[in-house]
C-alpha cells in the first residue's frame, strides 16, 4: 500500500506508478501532459504564506488588543506608547518589527473589519458606523473603506445583502427581496 500527504504528492505517486509499469519515456510524457514538474523535491514553492499559522508576537498582540479595545477613540501615538511604557519611537519600531505595519495601519484595518461586520449585521447609517469605529469624518472613513475593500460602505452593504441596484447605485424598489412589486 502506498499513500500520499499533499494533493500534488498524489501526482508524484501516479507518475511513479506509470514509470514503474510503463517506463521512463511514457512517465515523462504523462508528467508533461499533466503539468507535473519532474524531480520536484519540496512542496515549499506551493505553500500559501497567508494560510500558515501566525507567529507569536506578544508585544504586537498586546498592542493590537489595546487598539481594538480603544477603537472608537481618536488615535494618539503618545497615549499608546505611554500605555506600554515605551517611547513613540520604540512603539513604532517594535510593532513594525513584529507585524510589518504601523499601529495606525493596524488600527485602520481593524476599524474597517468592525465596520464591515456592522454593515452586514445592522441597519445603522454609514455615518453612525463611522463614528462607532472611531472616524470623526465620514469622508475619510469612506476613503479608508474603499481603499481596503474596493467599494464604498453603502455599496458593500448592498452587495453583502444581495440587494439589486439601479444603474445609479440606488436600490431598485421593484426588485426588493428578489420579487417585483407589481
């Protein structure tokens, strides 16, 4: 009995069985047709980094939790650094080293993540959601949202809820709930 672990390892096994039964020439031809790289020794080139478990970064984890806890408050780097008894420079350096981003960048992504959840689960206005996630200016919030999600908050809500829209972007009242009102 022969088994494999990774999906592409099954292709390697099939190629090996063809080689054993029908010879090298047919195995090579079969591998070419199946787009199987011969003599591949590692699955590493096919690893998707974003699917690997995150490495532990205790300082950044604590800072991130603090930022989320204070999400609705205005961002203040001095206050953040003070909460962790470090200078602003040390805060930026350590957080950046552990996460590859700034605390403000992390906060912006956290705000959008929470806003997306609120858009999906509540009927709060976009302005109210912007306030809840700490944005005092709905225009700035909208730009942040579009930059990260690709569409504005109102359009995101419509798309998430599956509502039909007119060419102008307004919900077509005749298509509410997927049924014509006539």
